[in-house]
């Protein structure tokens, strides 16, 4: 499987052409801008990661504050006895109601 000199020259020429193409692409201004953009994107992603890590602590704090607000917003409960006494007072126009005593 010996290669003929023509095939070797062809492969050498192709590899040389590939190397030249790579060097031209690497030295172009568009490639430089692309690498700069990728670098700045990496920095932005790192900033986002730091911020997202801090969200867990904030969520815990918000949950605790929501609990505190919920307890402060609960209306004070009145007893059924105090409601009944206020109902009797408001209906009183001097009329008396007849109540049955347990003895009768």
C-alpha cells in the first residue's frame, strides 16, 4: 500500500491549504470579535450564576416575612359570648322576651 508521489503531493497540498485557511480565519477581525463576544458572554454567565445563588437566601427571607405579615393581618377573634351580648343590647327597645326557666 505504498502511496504514489502524486497522491502524497495532493495530500500535502490539501493539508497546506487547510492550514492556510485556518490561519486566515484566525487572523480575521470577525474571528477576533467572535472570541471577544464569547469571553464577555462567559463573564456575564458567571455574574448570573452569582446572582442566582443569592436567590435561595432571598426566597427564605421572603417566606419568613410573608408568614409574619400573615400573622399580623389575622383579625382578632371575638368570643361567641361577647357577640351574643352585643346582639341583645342592640335589639333592646324596652321589650322583654319571655324565657323559660329549667324549673317550669
